[in-house]
C-alpha cells in the first residue's frame, strides 16, 4: 500500500510540475545549448588582439518550451580571449584563436548574458579543441607527406635528395598557416552557462516545421526512389529533401544563401582540383560526380565551402516530372563532405561524407531560412526506408528516413547587413617574399623534426592503425548496412 501511495504521489508531483512549466514556461535554459552564428565581421590571427570584440548574428532560433528565446537574426557579441600568430615561423608552426561569445541583443537596449565557446567552424580546415581554434600545420598536407615523409622514410638524413630540395624551393605550394575567416563564416557554439529566457520580439516570422503523414504530402512521392545511383548503377546518396517552387526560386534561394554551382569537369578543373588538394585550400566551385535519378543526371547542383578542399556542404537536384504538378517539384540528395583523397581505385578525387545525413538536411534548411527563402517546412515519413546504408564509396549513412519538403518563397534576408562593409580589421597576409621565407623556415623545422625514419615509422604506424580501426568499424556495421531501392 505504501508503494502504491508513493507512486500516486510521484505522478501527482510530475503532473503539477508539467502544468507549471506549461503555464509559466521555462525561465532559464541549462548549459549545453547549441547556437549557430554567422560572423558579421572578418577575423584573423594576423591582426586580432586579445580583448578585441567579435560580432555575429544567430542563424537559427533558440527556443525553450516551443517559445523563441533568441530569434534568428539576433546580434551576438564576443571577445578574442587569446591568439597565437605564426609570424615568421621561428617560434610557432601553427596558429591558434580562442573566441568567447557572451552577449546577445534580442531587443534594442536589452541584452542577455551567457558564456559559450566555439565547437566547430563549418567547412574549415582548422580543428577546434576545448574551444580553441587550432590552425593547420602547413607541412602536413598531401604534398608534404609525399615529397618528404614517405620519400625519406628509409633514410636517417632528411636532406639526402638534392632533387627534392630543389623541388621544394622552386615550387612552394604551401597552405596559409594563419587563421582567417571572412564575414559570413558559420560557427557552432555550445553554451557553458545558463541562458535567461525572456520573451523576445521576433525579428522574423517563425518557420513552421511539421511532421506530415502520407495522406497529406506523401501521395506526391509515392513513386519516389529512396536512392540515386552512379553512372555504373551503384546506389549512392539518399533523397532527403524536396523543394516546392519554380526553377528561378530554387536558384535564387541557394544564390542568396551563398551557395555556388559546380564547374564542369575539364583539364583546367582537374588542375585546380589538384592544386587545392596539394595546398589544402578551398575550391568554391569544385566539380561534382554526376549521379542519376531514374537514369537522369541532376538538373542542378549546389555547394558551399570555406577554406578546405575536403570539407563542403553539397547537394544535387532533379526536377520530379512524375508528379501531378506544374513542374515545381524538385528532389535532392544532400551530404556533407568531411575529407578528400586521390583514389587510384576510382581514378580521381573521392570525398568521404559525415555519416549523419540528417544533420546536412538541417544545415540546408537553416541556410535557406536565414536567407529568407523558406515559407514552410514539412516532413514526410518513409517508415519502410532503411535507416542505415552506405554510399557508392562505402561510407556509412544514418537517417531517420524522413524527407523534408521545403516550400520556397521570394527571398527576404533576415540580416542583409552581413553583405555590407564590416568593422573588422582587414586581412593582411603579407607580401610574396615574406610568405616564401616563412615557408622555407617552416619546411626546415618540419624536416629536422619529422622527416626521418623514426618519425616516419611512427606516422605510418599511426595511419595503419587508423585504417585498421576504420575497416573493423565497416565490418561491424556491414550486417546493418542495407541498400535502398
């Protein structure tokens, strides 16, 4: 009897607490909230100083109990906590930048204080460790590993090959070691303190997102395949987005969101691809492999990157002619590239993707919505679709199986000031002579420390262990990797 009484009392207390939260809403958001922001001014380790202010805007609503606390477009302010500059390369080989965003301005004259740190710089070649953005080691590139580490593996002397020394001096393909992010760079923050919840004045109309069953929109896509294929009819990416709108509206939306089309494959683009790979730099319009939907190549393709050849958001779009509409239905497969390699098996450049493709679906919606091009978003469930599969390169893909149906509208950007002049200090990369001398200094330091048989053996062992772990993971998940139709 006492146990029954305790259960009833607990249920009553939970009901009262739930009613209280519904009636009054939450007053604070706990630490650990994700905030997506976009820089409103450029920042670089060339010119930034500790204490400098950093300006950005939210690109996605922050909500509490279905109530918007900080609406998309809210100005956010931060500060440079620390920075490490490479300079001539004598003292430091890599750059570092620590930013802390600690104030938002949901209303004129009103601010919300919190502490947050950077978790990710979207599509950047730099990594983030404990809130610190860590610059790349310029010698740790595809070219650097080939012309130094692997060639000198069987030797003790890193300067045993005069031809290689001459090559390094004559062809200084070397990525910029300093950190530079232009206005428009997207960052993912994680709050470390509570965020006070206040009723915010919406800077835009909230985006309706609804889960829709098959009876409402699902009938339009009853015959829509789950997957697209390669030219060799190998299952490739998953169809996870549908756009409702004209071709001009689709093009306008991605253009306003800062996405670009892919270049057509040619000898010139092959060279640009190879240079970007060697230099570990961005190629904003790098070509895409052609995929097929019911034997038809894509009608459009779009991509967005920053300063990395291997990391980019990208998707392909087909007009869905089988629908009973006026041709305003477009279907898409979207994935996020995380790395790129020159693969002999595929006779070309191969990108590996992030396994959670639903995150990329959300990124596309966030970008287009911030550009003011989205009228509504609905989700059509596909319960029979496998939630785990593999793409044409063997990378795993995980999804909830739903397709996002995005109704487009004429674009009205939330914060058009992002495209205007910024108050950040200009980026000053230095002249050619300075960069050349710095490159030689960094190369010398790298060769003396890493280009020997001891470090080479360690590096090859590390790569072999990483490959072994990846192969084990693939074998472990092979049983659950089911290809779609």
